[in-house]
């Protein structure tokens, strides 16, 4: 054997990484809450139609990082420096249209947070505020979004019911449908399964694998098995620094950094 | 050990008795008013006052006047109060400017009510040359009810979970769309509580309207731009200013009962709505 | 992008930059400014209130020596030959009844708050709390009416010969105490309830009885809140107008006997302002009294809220 099998695999993955276009490029990103330096010089590439997982112990800044991608960090009074390139623009700065940005980069939160309204109104809200007025078009968007979120069959007869009457897992898929309804290019998922049971979690993971055909997903998770199962690339964040970033298989099988190895083998965190 | 706990029992009983004192006063005041007011309640009470005779003396204009004042006060102060609360909760940054606004609201809440009476007279009647009227009474009372409405609305807005705001913003809603579509609808019962409390405050105050609205004796006045009687002022007028207490006292008792019934039922409504909203919110939080 | 219809895709032309150009951000901007204007309303009127009270009080101090105002013990502005404008009788009257009122209301109020927050069973609490809120909602003119008609007669019977005037300082103080009770109770109760449960549990685990825990742990921990409650009760009592006007007889005498009539500052303003000729020295003197009242309430409130903010800081650290 001239070429080591593992080496070839790794080489091919690296070439693939280079060839794929980046949707979001993070360049030297720093973030402070008051005087606390929370994110330190982060560099990261989010690849199109791939799932990127961000892992790390609690308090490492992974949720903070993902909230900079759609400027949700504005709500937390954070001070941000550096660049996040999306569609050729640096989205850090006052001249960015955050409303348009958030339409194009959707988000799903840790705890399912449907509005206390009907299932239909939940999904229709995004299109409605973006100017879709025709009833039939709204209905079509709601149906398509619920289908993409694998929830249509469960709720199609009860669209007028209050969203809070759904189970936790269904609520989270409803939130995914709500995000999909404005047709985002990127979907940010902030520990979307942490409040869910294993069956619901499995459904959401399947859903993510389906969705990556049509969009790019970034998921924050504290569950390493989940990262290993669904993601293509993994970033390991520790105390505000990006320790290691690469193809998931490499991060989990042959991490370069000692800290990464310690974390994924469960020695801390 | 036994003595320690029997001592505790004694202390707790003493506390229980002390805690009953406010209730005793409440019962005494309300009970006395009901007891003496009931015999004085007759249909003529709702008519106009008859100068010189107290047999069929009515306080109808005073009731109408109070309702006018309450309604106009709420028309003036509810919109401004709610908007100010939205600004403070959703928009205001943590700086000196915001601090000044909060301080001003606190100040308005704590000034003695007679100061408003004097200010209302000078500002609205002398400087702006408005006529002595229900509208000016309402403008003056708005300054008192504004802090009540602002603080109740602030509490209501703050109690809307952050996750609703995040969810709306994340699908590309603007800040105002988020507030309009998701924050306000969920804060509405708290805001209503504030409105009702403001209404009852406006109906019960006397000192602020002493010089800008109330007169001792008038017929039914339907114009909001003319002076008239008001229920609280009539009570004052029929007792301290009265020359024949034995005739006016029964009418004053009846006026007290009517005022008390009006104000207390509004307050009970406000407490009921607020408690219901709090329970509902706790249910949402825990789910 | 699958078969999903492209909602809002036309917006993408506008790009991500320069939101200031879009109509949407203009609307947002205008809404924010409108809300800010509503917030400024309070500021504007506070400034106006102060400005006009001061503006109308200044002529008085130009006509009458401020020393006479603050030191003279006679208030006789309606005398045609020798009008005298002494603040002391009404200042004393206000303080006298307020302090007496607090002497009654503070012990009762704090003990009631302790009972509600620490001892009462759930049922008792659910009865007590709304009733106290109703007590707080009773209009002051009703309290004044009750003091004038009922309480004064009861006190006359009780003290008999000792009563100098039927309407007197004690009568006013008792009714003020009842009126200040809800304020004192609700704020004290809030701060007692806010004492961390762990403190109490620690004390109970060491073998203290509930009473000892309440007296030695909970009450001291809630002290700043209780202090605030007392100060706000003071502010409420000294600013009260109608009840005082109707209950105390309104004689501008420097009286130290609680069973004698006094004139409080608020009552002075309410009584005199209605009958005074606009622009006269008497008219301006009323604004001078109003200014003193304004400054006192402001000071009390300022001290009370600075104690509150300390308390809130403590709550956040918890």
C-alpha cells in the first residue's frame, strides 16, 4: 500500500472542504459582555449545504457565537469586533439591515418557543410580516413549511389549535417550520433538543439531515453523540477560544489537540 | 423547649390580633357608611340638588361629573402611559436620559395631590386660559394617573417572556412588529389593570380638582367644557362646608356609599384581572 | 431551494446594507421617537410644576422677609391691618400629625406585614392581602368624612374633658395612620418575602423556633425594605390633603396638645387657595408653603428610593 487508507480519507475530506463554498466566514471575531472577554479571535468557515456543529462545555461561548450570526447578540448588549462575512457583506456593524439578515438566517431556540397562538398563525407570521397577503399563498407556504419540518401529517387537521397544545417535540418542529416559512438560507439551531425526549430528538436529527439538502445548518449542542451523528464539520470551543475545527470524523476519531481529545472522551465538561 | 414554643404561640397570637387592626378599621368605615347611607338612599338622590331644601336633594350632577372626569382622564393618560411604558421597557438604554425619565415618573407619583390642584389652576386656567371644566380636571388628574398606568404597564410588559420576542425577531420581524404582534397582546390584561386603577384613582381624588372643576351646587352639566359638581367634592362640601349638618349628613353618607361602591368595584376588578393574568403567566412559565 | 415559494425574495435586491434608506426603518425610527415623546411627557410636567410653583412663590419672598416666613409663629394672612405669614404653625402641624400617625402605623403595619409574609396560612393570606388593597383604594375624602363624622365623636367620648377641640390633631393622626397602613404593609411584606429561604432554613436547622428566626434573621435581613416602607408612609401622610383638611379643625396654632386643633400645610393650601385674590401677597404666600411641601416630599422620596435601590441591589446579588 503506497497510500495509507486513513490518510486518503482525510485528504479527500480536506479537498472537499476547500472546494465547498462558504456561506458564513468568521474572521478574527471578538466579543465582550461589559469587560468580560467572551469570544476570543474566532475564525470559522460555515459550508453550504452542510451541518456544522459547535460543541464545548457549558459557558464556553457556543451559544453566544451562534447568536452573533443573526445579530441576536444585539439583545444581550454585547460589544462585537471582527468580521462575519455573509453573502459578501460584513454583518457586524451598524449599517447592516438586521431585519433582512434575520430573515435570511433563521434560528431555532433551546426551549421550544411557539407563540401562544394557533399552529397556522405561528407558521404564517413570518411570511405575513414580509408582505405575503394572499390567503391561498399563505396557506401554501404554511403547508410546505410544515411538510419540510415533518409535522404536516400530525397537525393538518388541527391548524387552528393553540400551538401550546402540542407536545414538546412537536412544538420544536413547529418552531423549525416557522423559521423555514420565510425561506432562510441558513438555519441556526441553539441546542434544539436539550429540552426533548430521545424519540423527539431522533425525529429532529432525521429532519436536519433532510433539510441540509436545501439549506445550511449550524447547530450548537452539548450532546457529543448528536454532533457525531448529524454534523459534517465540528468546531470545539473552550473558554471562548476555538480550539479545533474540522471534519467531524477527524475531530472525533483523531483530534489534533489534547484538549479536544479530553473533552470528547468525557474527561471534562 | 416547651416554654420556647408556647412563647412562640403567644407571639403569633399577638401578631394575629395586630394584623386584624387594618381589617377592623376597614369594616368599621365601610360598615358605618353602609348603615347610615341605606336609609338615605332614595330615587330623588339621582336627581339634581334642590337649593334650600334637603328633602329631595339629589347628587345626580355630581355622579355624572365624576364619570366625565374619569373617562376624560383615562382618554388622556392611558395612551401616553402605555407608550411611555413601552419606551422604558423595550427601547430605553441604560443611561442618564432614561434615569431622568424614571425619576420624573417617580416624582409625579409621590407629589402631594394638592400640589396638582394648585398647579392645574395656575397652568391650565391662568396661563393657558382654559375654562374651569371637566377637561381641565381630567388633564390635571392625568398627571396623577400617569405613573399608576406606567408602572402597571411596565410590569405587564416585563412579564412577557423574552422567548416570544426572540422568536419574532428571529423570523425577521422588526422591533415594533414584535412589540405590536407579540408583546402587547400578551401584556393586555396587565395594561387593563393599570387603566382601571387609574380610573378609580381619578374618580376618588378631590384635592386636584378643588380649584379647576368642582362647584358646590349645579344642575346637570353635559358640556365637558363647563364646571360642575363631582362626587368626592360634594362629600366634602356637604360636611365641612355645610351649615346644617343634620340635613346634609344623610346625603353625604349616601354620596360616600356611592363613591365607595364605584371605586371599590373598580379596584376589585383590577385586582381580579391582575391575579388572573399572573396565574396564567406562571402556568406558561412552568410549562 | 426545493419547491418552497420564494417569499420576500424581491427584498434581496436591497441587500443587507444601508437600512437607513428603507421605508421600514423610517417607520421604526418614527415610532421610537413617538414613544420617547410619551416618556418625556412626565419630565416636561415635572419641570413645569416646579417652574410654576417657584415662579409664583418668588414674589412672596420679594415682599416678605424670608426670615419672617420661616420664624414667625403666626399665620394670619387675612388680617387687613397686620397680615402675618408664619410658616411654623402649619409646618409644625404637618409634622406633628405625621409623626403621631407613623407612631401608630409603623408597629401595626410592620407586624401585619410579618404576619402576612411569614406566619399566615395560605387562606388567611388570600383574604388579608386583597382587603388591604381595598383599604388602599378608599378615596381620601371618605377617610376624611369618617374622621369628621365618626372618629371625632368617638375620641370626644373617650377623652371627655381633655378634648380641647372636637376636630384635633389626634383625630387626623389616627385617620392618617389608617391611610398609611397599606403602603407600609405592602412594601414591608415584599421585602420580608424577598429574604432568601436559605437563611430561614439554616436558622431553623440550628434549632431556632420560627419566632426566633423571624425576629433574629428575617426581620434584620428585610430592614432596608421596612425602612423604605416607613419613609414612603411618611411621604404619603405628609402629602395627604382631604383627610387632614376634614379631620383636624384647621386652626393655625402652634399646638403641642394632640387633642387640640392644628393646621397642616396641605390643608392650608386647600383651604386658603379657594378664597384668595389672585396676585395678592397672600396668594403668593400659598405658593411659598407649597414650595416647602414640595421640597419635603421630594427629599423624603429621594431618601426612600435610594434605600430601595440598595435593597434591589441586594436582591440581584442573591
